[in-house]
């Protein structure tokens, strides 16, 4: 998959002594030391990573960590002091750090749209005129604009509100208008600067779900700034954690949760609820590679259970005391006809299953869960690994 | 102390000779300006006086009703204007109205662009601020004398003095409105690809509009407060009967003319003022 945005050694310094500050940065000085020496503020330091097309990448960190500063570089609201930042749209490529104002304006009108924390809606415009703002700037006529605006408002469920003013709407609805405005130009890249932080938790959750639904339909590339790890884990295909202007860890949500790079990340993770993020494959005991496609009996470590495999496909499971166990394939819903604590059954699930679903399965049977990858066994999840994952002491054996 | 007073710096003389020089070498410029302005204003006054008073009163009433949808304001407007007709000050009121409207028009046409320019260029505002302070605080009579010399007796020196006095309000309030455009809105405008011109017309000016309108109403009020002084240099209008009343100690006439000024002020202020809870959002 091709990249939509590429950050290449990006430094951002706010102030008038750029050259001196960059020199100090190269000499390994931190933000406070640079501020003291030159009066400049270090916004972003030495950031390099790529955002593949169609992915949601979350920039995470405490306030002042540089996440918003980095986001704003993508559409040139912040000026990059050094490095190169490439934005791709199909075959079209722009280096934001070197392009002229005309190109930057084209980029903002057609390629990169933005959603703001405080919504940034114009109070003197109706909802309809707010959503059509980007199209209007580009010189589209009112009739054509109206059609697109109605369509985008329908997308966010606000088609009945087109003639209202922003302040007549609730916060959640205002941000839906903000979303519709960003969708209106059909820009493939979306910048979202803590878009849901100003909303109450219930509405925030609902908008997160809506965003994920919309993303399934629209398949945009989204850069999302958040200070809430739960939000980041829920939305992000990848997460970049920032501290003092640096990206301290960039990886999948599981990487971040299970292998925090330093104490700062670990502190974030410690306050996170793991059940919505961790997947079976991250916490399971892996089955050795040669057995994944092998045949014969496979004993499960720490349990009195053996499973019979045929080319890696699970055919049966046997308990030392109870005898033959009933295999249940988990496909998203639990069977309702089972008694709780029925130890005569054993679940088989794909190894991308979420920890919260594994908890449901464990609520029915004490037996370990068998995990598969493309139909063949890949791991098992016994009592020990299961409880360790909940207290996040798990260190998966790779 | 003597050394300090021995040789007086000829500050006043410099200004006087500057005026003399201007009057001597550039008098045609000032007389042309004066003639053009006088022509415009007098024709407007002629038109306003020629129209039947009831038509103008009805127009004011309709404007009040249409803009503010308030029967109270409409009733007040109509009744108080009828009172002016009854008192016999209709013609003077129309003369004053014309003067105030043109003074406000010039103030806005010059003041709003100046306010916008100074909001975008802090150095310009640094220069402009003391000048505006000077224009507002220097006693009116002081610059009445040179304008009188340059433009001759009549409505034009009155208009120019009024503009000098009142222009600070729209400049300052436009400047204030533009610089207090919320940063979030500026960023929203920029992030969707505004050109600088689009940013001004689609974001900054609409956002500053309440402030600019406040500048307009203030400008009208300040212009009205100058009508008596304009009368001193020969401008027609409600100032004249006030000055005459002062000279003849005529309490009745002074009170009636003063009341007409107040009525005009209240009507113009209420009609121009935007309701604060209308479409302003947060």
C-alpha cells in the first residue's frame, strides 16, 4: 500500500532564531535549554514516519508534547523548520515544506481537510453555508454546492438542520457539521485535531463509532490528534506517542499496550483499559511453528488437555478426566443455550478476537481457548496467560 | 528661568505659515473640494426638504419595523418625527440629517479600510494611535480655524471638522474587530484554502461586523454632537437655532432645537444598532 503522508526528519521551531536553535537541537539540547538560550520554542523534533493510504494514525501525547504542532505541518498551518513532508494524492505529490503558496492552497482545497477541537464553525453562516465553505472558496456555484452539501449532511445525519446556525446545535451536532465540512471537498486526507475532546464522554463515544463507520465507507487517510489513549487505541491503525516534541514510540495499538518503549508510554498504558484493545494473538501462548501445520496430538501446557490436529486444523479436544470436549467455533456471538461453567466445551476462535470477547468465553467455560490463524491453530490461551493479560504483566513469547 | 522664556519656539507661527502657504499655493485644491462637497450636500438637502415629510417619516417607520420588528420603536420613530414637524424644525432636521449621513459615510469609507490595514500591520497602528488620540482630544475650535480658512464658510468646514472628530471611532472599532477574530476561525479559513482576500471578506470582516456596526453608531453619535459647532462656521441645521438661542438667551428655542437633536440621535442609534442576540453565536 502506498503512503499518503511521509514525515521525513521533521523539526519545527517557533521563534526567530531558527538556525541557532537547530544547532542546539543537533547538539542534543532539550526544549527548556533551547528556550533559555534562544527564546525559541521547540515544537517538533526529528520526526520520521509514514502514514499509509487509508489508515487512521493517531498522534498521542500530553498537552505540549508537539502532537498538534506536527499535525498542523501537514497542511502548512505550521511551518516546518527542517526536513521534508510529502503528501500524496494518487500520482500527485507535494512537498509541503518547499511548495509555493498556490500549490499549498490547492492542497488545502482539494487534498487535505481539517476538523478542529473547538469546531471552528462560522457563527454568521448557516450549517449549509458552513459545510459548503471549502467548495465556495474554490469557486463552485451555489446550485452545485447545495447538492453536495445536502449529501454530506445526510452522511452525518444532519440533513434536517441545514438552515440552522451553529449555535442552535448541540456540541456533538456542531462537530458533525465540522466533519461534513471536511468531507465536502472530498479531500482524501483528513486532519483531526482533538475533534472530540470538547464533548461529553457519551457523545464522544458515539462520534468515535460514527467516525469508524464513515471510515469503512469513505476510506480516507486520517491523522487524528488525541490525548486519550483509549480513544487512540479504539480508532488508530497505528499510534505515534509524542513527548517533548519527539515521537517516542510509533506502532500498532498492541505494540504500544504490550511493549511500551519507555516509562512515559508505560504510564499512559497503565491507565488504559486493555479489554477493548488487546487481541488474542498478542496474549496467547504460541504453538510452535512446525506444529501449526502438523498432525497428531498436541498437549496444552499447564492444562490436562490434548488436542488432535490434522494439518494444523483442530479436529478434537480431549480432557484427561472428562473425556471428549465439544468444540464451539466462536464467530462473533456466544451460543445462548450453554450453561455457565460448562467445562465440557472448548472454544475455538480466530486469533484476532478481542480480549473482551475472550472474557465472555471464559465466563462460560474454564477451559482454555484455542486460537487459529487462517483456520489452522496458532496458539492457546490458558488461565495463566489470560489473567496476566488483564494485569498487563504479559510478556508474549515471540 | 529667563533663559527658558527668552526665545520662544515659534510653534504656532509655523502652523500659521503652513496654513498661509497652503492657502496661497493650493487654494484651488481646497476650493474644488469645497465646491464639490457643497454641491452634493446641498442637493441632498434640497431633495430631503422637497420630499413630503410624511413620506420620509413613513420610510423611517418602515425601516425601524423591518430591521427590528418592534412596534415600540416604530411608534416612537413616527411620533417623535411628527413632533419635530409640529415644532417647526423639519427643514433644520433634514439639513442636519444630510450632514450627519455624509460625515458618517466619509468616516466609514475612510475609517474601515484604515482599521483593516492597521489591524494587519501593527506598525501602522503604532503610528495611527497617537494621531487618532490627537484628533479626538484636540479642542475642535483649534482645527475649526484652519478648515475655515482653507474651505471657506459654510457646510464643508463643518463636515470636515465632524469627520476629523468622528473618524477615530470606526478606525478603532474596525481594528479591534479584526484583531479579535478568533484564531480558530482564521485557522479554519486558512486550512480550507482561503486566499488573503477571501480570508478578509469571508472570515475577518464578517467576524468583525458587530464591532464595525458599533463603530458606525458611535460615528453617528459623535457627528451629531458636532452639529452645534458646525453651525458656528456656517453649516445649516439644528445647530443654528441652538447658537441663535444662546446668543439671545432664548430658553424656549434652545430647548426645542436641543430636543430635536436628541430625537434624531435616538432614532439613528436605535435603527443602526444591531440586536446583540441576533446571529452572533458564542
